[in-house]
C-alpha cells in the first residue's frame, strides 16, 4: 500500500527581538536640566581640521545630552555653524573631505582635500547667547577664566575667534563666567589636551606646555581646582575626563621615521652628499634626515627610532623635492625623543591631577585615556572595527587628531558609563553604529 | 545544502566600488544527522504515549563560509565560526482517541541548543527551548486523513558574539501551525 502525504507547514512565524539594555532608563542623581559642557576640540565638535556643522552636531557633549534626554524635555544649545555652510578654522580654511588629489608625480589618489578653497569666514560674525556647549577648539586651561578672551577689539592674535562667537559680552566674559552664569545643574569637563596639542603638532617648536603644578592662573592644577570649585558651588554634579595620549593620534603615526626608501642610484647620490659629514645610507629603508641642534655646522642628522613625523609635513616636498633626504625635514614637523618624553610626562601629570580633582570635587571620572588606548589595538563594536589607522581606521577624522562622529559616540559612552556608575543612573548608551566614520566619495 | 551561484551585491561609495565587485558566491549549510530512539505505550485502546530522544549531529555546522568568485584585497571570502555542538532533544506526546475518527494530541519537547556561548548570531538566535505542541487527527474516510498541529515556543538568550562583538538580548517567539493531508491508495 502506498501512502502519499502532503504536508503543509502553514506560514509558521517567528518574532525575533533583540535589544541591548533591558534596564529601565533613569537619571539617578543626575539633573541634566541645564547641562553645561566645558572642553576643547572634542567637546566643541571640531573635526576634519575645522569647526563645521556635522562635527558639532556629533560632538560627544551633544550625544551625551541626547542620551540624557530620557524625559524628552532637554534643550542643548550649541554655537552651530549653519547647516550646509562650510566650516572654518583659525587659518581660514574649510574642513577636509576625502577626494581625489594629484601629487607631484602626477599620481591621482584618494586623499584629504579641502571642501572649498576658503573657509566660511562669515561664521566669525555669529553671535550666540546663553549657550550650553562651551567647547572651544584648542582651548588652554589658562584661558578658561581669561576675561575678554573673545574680545575682537583686542585685534587679531589677541583674542579667540571661536569664543568671540559664543561670549555673552565680548569685553567682560570669560568662558568660565559665561558657563557659571548659566547656573549649571550638571556639567562635563575635558581640559588639558589643548595645552599640549599646539606644542605637539608644531613639532615642539612653538608654544610651551602649561605647567602642571601652580596656582589658579599659573598651573594646570590650581586653575582646574578653581574652575571645579566654581562649577560645583551650587551643588551641581558633574563628570570630568582624563586626556588621551595625544601621541597615539594618527597625526603622529602615519609617516614612519624610516620611510626613506633608496635604490642603488639614490644611495650613491645621498652618500656623495652625506658621507663627508659622517652620515651613511644603505639600499632599502633609511631614516629620514632632519634638522637638529647638532653636527655643527651642518645641523642635520638621521631620525632616531621612536621619533615622530607630523601629518602636517608637505608630502610633495618629501616625494619630489628631496625633503628628508637631500635637505633635512624642518624641526617643526618632527617630535624628537626629548619632546616626546616631555609630552608624555605632562599627560601623565595632568591625568594624575584630573583623577585627584575628580575625587576632591566628588565627580564622575570618564577615563578617556583608556578609551583612546583601546583604539590603538582596535575596538570591535557590533561588527564594526575601529582603530587608530589614518583614514582606514574609521575612528579619527581626516585631520588625524580629532574624532569622527563614530569616535565621538565612543567618547560619549565612556562619559555615560562613568556617570551611571557614580550617580546611580541608567542613562542608555548611544548606539555607536548610528554615527558615521570617514565618508568616501 | 549547497548554493552554487548566489548573487553577491555590494552597495558602496563609488571610490571603493572596484574593491567590492558584485558577482556570485557559493556557500553551503550542512544538515545534521539525527539518531532517534523512540518508545511508545498504549495503556488503553484509546490512549497512547510516545517518547522520542534525538541525538542531533549539529557539530557538522562548524563554519558559515561565503566564497566570492571575485576576490580583492578588501573583499576576501568570509568564514564565520559557528562551532555548533551535538545536542539532545527530548519529546514527549500523548494521543487520545475521542471518537473512532477524531484524536486529540498534546506534547512537549525540551531541546538543547547547539549554539555555544559567544556564538549567538541574529540570523539564528537560539537557546535551550521548551516546545509546546497540540493537535488533532481527523480520518475523513479510510483513504483520506487530516492532521492539524500547532507548536509554540519562546526563546530567550543574552550573549555577546565573539566574532562581531554584537551584544544583545535575543527573544524569539515561534508559533507554527501545520496541516498534513494523507491519502492512502
């Protein structure tokens, strides 16, 4: 006997749900009604070597406010550059985008290029009042309570154009006085990287680093202490962040010290020039040549392992005009071992002070130093790999030293984790995958 | 179960299109061997019980691999570890003949998941599960019989995938109705 069976599985259905955080969101001891952000580039939303709208909207401060907005009642006012307008930096440049560039060898490749020939200088005329985000690109701590820091009547070079857009009264405001005037109910502080970066990005050639010790207006410690005392005077809770090891930025790690590749002919030429002053080259990879206070009267030597070349070096000069080979790389593009050690010492001292101040003022401590270190080895977030490689790593913007929105979301989450732990809150973490990395054309 | 000429389409910005060429791919999913031991007893003419124990050879599913016919430096074949384990499933059921042509059925099953911690994925979120089943059989005549069934199960699992770092709380609810029609010649 044959049996024929027809089996129909009727549209069986499965409902699958996946969510990260089943805990009910809550603010604990955080009152974000008037959340005020004080900080430098990352707080301001400075990326791609300019202040621009997309980076501002994705500043960690704005992301943090969005996440704290559990009751949908918060506003957070940032001194935004108009949407769709180009960005601007202190050199008058617009932001970088990834585009096609022809180098001195007529090779066309993807490279960071300016979105426009000139930055949006009209943005300098903006006037904001009663803002919540006091992030000022490049801010050094000694300028935090600098009255008239945004006063353009003082003339170019004597005031800060970013703060001029934000100051409630250009002549009498300091960043701190304007922030206190907002009567913050909660605040975030990230300071210190601005005191180091200008020294580091100019190869240690200009702009000494603010001393660690010293009273208010003299050293990092006293000035930070005074600012935190003022911010917490009305009982506000807050969070402070340690600063990253800035030397881990792709800005300092993209061009290797020994990137001078020489073939037989070139070795001969180089040795003809350099052997008489005691410097020898071999076929293959060699250290670049750099300016130094040594080897009198030639002032040139080979770079040492561990020394860093900044991304600001004119690459066409290296490729086609003999910079780093026939003539040495100027000192302002190189961090020597001494300079590197000075920077590292200062970062460690600042972070020790920041940790102690967090304890003293009973603040949450967001360990951004650790978070950025994670990028060196690579961070895996929901299938997305982020690391500190220039452009391809995704986390850093096209200037190699400021984060992309996706990196800012990681920063915001580091703040949130610290806030949740300290203030008994359940602020939901931002979904990092919703923020973009490097945009390819 | 093999797929030999699937189409792989990549939507990427123009500047990296040549690194992600659309083309075909091949892949395969193994089906596990199942060893079953079953018992049945009939305490009375109208009542029957059955117990099944399955040993399922899920360790055949070690890797989910996609072999793209066009590879580039950026587009390599993907191999994701699944590392399924062999598992057991226990099924218990009862049938009661209400009338000579109508029988009611109830059942329960406990199946152990083959998915180890660290290997849960959204494509097949799985956990140990209890299945509830019910159904009835209807013999229209000596040639034609109908079976109706329904299965319900709920799955909950929290995991962080080792390969992707995707961390989540997976909840699945399955409602699977079925009809079978048999015709005896």
